[in-house]
C-alpha cells in the first residue's frame, strides 16, 4: 500500500507515506475555546462600513445632481 494509516490510541498518531503526523486533540479543543470575539471591535467595523456607505451615497447623489444641473443649464440656452 502506498498509504498506511496506523493509529495509536494514546496520542492519536497517524503515519501516512512514512511521515509521522501527531495530532494532540486536547490542545486543539483548548485552542478553539480560547478564541473570543470582542463586541466593540465588531461594532467599530460596522460603524466604519456605514460611514463608507454614507460617503458613497453622498458622492452618487451629488454626481446625479450635477448632471441634472448641467443638463438644465445646457437646455436653457
């Protein structure tokens, strides 16, 4: 066989193609539990996104208003 998988019940060792890949399951579980999300960071991101959207909307509206004014000025002559 080109790939052999041997499992040791004590420390979950896998041997694939002659390479030893040790997996510590308890360490991975602890690592996942230690990840925390700060609500203030998330709120800051939302606020920045809203500011960006407002700025884009303002630019879009002013562009449309300027096109209408220029078209009106050209049509009045």
